[in-house]
């Protein structure tokens, strides 16, 4: 992808199209002349006429289904079919709408909005007088360390998704972090001021609301049903260009340990996600919201085929909690865990590296009261296999204070059943999401 200045963009792209059209026109003229000469020679040939040409589609020697002769690809088979016959003979792609995804997008795109937020960042700068020798002779060299607090204003652009008929909008926390003012631009050209309802920095999600209850909204799908290879569409506002749709597949599910948030269970996709897409919609081919586009992995700062979205099921939990209480409250267990490496698995006699090794237990916490100890390996939570320490942390994050968490652990070579009743966290631990975003 080349980068061009705005003033030269038209001059860069238009000549390419024009040159391409001229080349095709010249090629068509030459091929037309050759075809006419060939037909003239064929008419004067003394060979007897062959059988009537089969005007249908045929399978050529390379096994590819091609149209009848007359085209350059199937010169062995006979006369060229008409446009209608060729369209009738072409097989339809299984499961793909005949008009692409336009019908689905017409109902979905009005529910995806552009978000601009005015952020004010406190910065400290050296005084312009600090290097002046006149002042240094009176105040000494230490005067150079004198700094002046200043406010720096920045405009952040992102995307958002309307999720109900009350004007509730979902976006990423990093899109509106430290924002003094948030504005939402709708598909119909209107601009509305949005107010915050609640934030969850630990999943990088934010909930906003605008005073327009009649906005179209998206239906939230079940992200647990996604499989690798499913087609998905990403909708957002890349680089501030305006509403844009890209298509790709689900490349992976359950991505974690990326350092983007405290709780990670990302959908990975190759649908193009760029700066400005943050907070936009990832939908399936039924038009259901299955994720919130959040981040990219890139060395250039732009799309390189790897994007990440927060799954809809995690989004739903956060949204419900914020709408009910204004914040997200998670149950407290009081444990620290680490991964079960192959070496640890062999030492504990495990057949694989699944599970989470408890490296610390709060002596005053719910885990200690239930009987958990440092060195226990958690194998199951509510009869679900724990894949890693990150998986244990993620599954525990879905539980609320007072919920019961039956665990299967391994201790001294024996499997034990222990039930932990989650408590209230002492205080929320804020986490700043990393800067590498989509």
C-alpha cells in the first residue's frame, strides 16, 4: 500500500486507471483483428465442418470448470455462450448471498457510529527561562529543573456501536479515556453529545449514552458459537475517513497474554482493522454483533493482517453490570497463579500442561478460608478444564461476590474437591491499556 499526499491522491490513482483502460482497449483491438482473420481463414478452409458446438460450460483438461469456446480460456470446445447462458451455467458460491452482504449491511451500518473525544492531558515542561544565563546567575544551575504544568489537548477518533433503543453506545475505554467532551456522529449526518455511563479499564470497554432513543441498534450474538474460519465483517471509522466495512475470517479464538488488558479472551481476525476502528463492530454473516474491535498487532502502525476484538459474551457481562450498578464488580478469590510448564507437569505427574499452579494465596482471603494452599494445581472450575493461569483468571472474572466456585485441584498427587465462596474486592486496581490499538 503506497502512501500519497492528499493533494496528489487523485493524480496518483486516476492515471493508473486510465492507463489500464487504454492497455485493455489496445489489447482488445489486436485480439479482435486476430479473431476476424482467423474466422476468415476458417471460412475458406477445405476441411469439412465439424459437429455443432456445445454452448454449455465445460471442464477443461486442468479440471477447472470454464465457459464454452469463443473465450480465450476454452478455445478447444466450440462456440461462445451468450451472457445469460454463461451466468446460468456458473455455479453459485455455497452459503454466499447473491448480492454479497449488502442486504445485511444496510440494516447494520446505521447502528455503528463515529466517536470523537477531546482529551486533556497534564504535561510538565521546562520553563523557557531555565536556560537563560541571566536567571542562572541568581538562582543557580538548579533553576533548570524548574518545570511548568501545562494542559495539552488531543482529539481522539474512534468508533462505537448502538446496542439498545435507549441510545446506549459501546466503545473502547482507550477511545474516551480522560475525555472532557465526547461527540457521536451518526450515519445520517447528525452529531450528538454523549455522556459516560460507566467504564471498565480491565477489559478496555466503555458505555456511553446519547439523548436519542430512536437510534437503530445491533443484536448481540453468541461469540461462543464462533469457529475458526467463520466469515466476519468489521465496521468502523479508520483514520477518520468515515464509515468503512472490511471482510475477513476468524483466524483464532481465545487469544490472551497480549498485554492489552487485564482480562483477555480476544477474537483474532484478518478483517482489516486500522487506527480509528477501535470500538467498532465485528459482525457475523447474520448481522449479529460478535465482537468489539480493539487492537492490532503491527510494526508499521497500520493493518498487517492481525486484529483483535473483545468477544460479545464478555461485552454483554460488562454492559449488564454497568447498566445495573454503574460499574463492574468482580468477585475476589485471593490467589496468584502461574502457568504449568512441561517441566512442572512432569514433576506433578500430569499428562499435559493444562491447569494453573497457585504461586500465592492471600492468608486472609476466600481461597485460604476454603483450604487452598500455595503449590496446589487447579485443574477444573465448575467441571470446566482450566487451560492456563490466564484462563483461570478469566473464568474467575465472570463470577460475582457471593458466587460459589467448585474447584478440582491436584495436591501431593491426589485430586481434591474444594469450593470457594468469592468475596468483595478490597479496592479496584486500575489498569491502563497498552497504546497499541486499532
